[in-house]
C-alpha cells in the first residue's frame, strides 16, 4: 500500500456520527452560510483528496503535538469534548472545540497562508464555542516550521443570531427536500 493510499483511507474512511436531519456541526456553519454545503448534498459523503487530505492530517498532527506538550507540562484541559446545544426543539448544534481549559478555549487551525486576524471562515465555529461554553475563545493558528499565533475571538450577538437563523433555514430546506423525496417514492 502506498502512503497516499494510507492518507486517503485515514481521512475519508474514519467512522463518524451518521448524518441526521436536525443535527449540525459548528464547524460546517460557514459552509452552510456560504452555500458550499447544500441541503440536497447533506447526506452525500464528501471525498477529500490531495492537498485537502494533507492539510487535515497536518492539522491533526499539530493538535496531537500540542496535546502531548500540554500533557507533559501537566496542564489542566480537555481535548476535543463534544457538547450538544439545542437551538430549538428540532435543531441540535454539535460543538467540539480542540482544547477546553478551565478559564478559556483554544480552537486550533493549521494553515500554509499567513494569518494576521481571524478569517470569516472560522468565525462562525468560534462563535458557537463562545456561546455554548460561555468562556473566552482563542483561535490558535499553527504553521510550519512549528509556530503558533493566538488571536482572541470577540463574540457577537449579531453573529450568534445569524448562526441560529442559518441553521433554522438550512434545516427547513433539508426537511422539505426529504419530504419531497419521500412523496416521490
């Protein structure tokens, strides 16, 4: 087996929680908002190839290294806890920050591009973490060679309402598509 096959298999074939109408991840809200994740494609498995799978594996490697360093230094934190938050009776938001400390949260991203601020593509996920955990959130950007930059996230009630509205609208469209599919059987 080639290394590329190992990477592809690891990124694309890990078991995850099955997709359900009404259950959405904080990390996908930006894609939903921008229309990259469409209701009609919600149940389709997205295959990640080439540069994308290498970025995912690099990010996981940086997270593991940082986790090992925190453990070595006996720092009190929880790695990747999953919290479910009810937006309403029908919609559950799943939030999984990378590092939860007693006093704050770190959400880690790895990039090959220079980052001097928090990009919009990560702000919705950070907003969910801030609102659900009610703690300060920091974007932790790792780059090569090993360098980490911290950016303090400023929560916004406007953005949080936008998150909720986005999920409610997406959920409604997804239910409609599902109902139409059931009628056409």
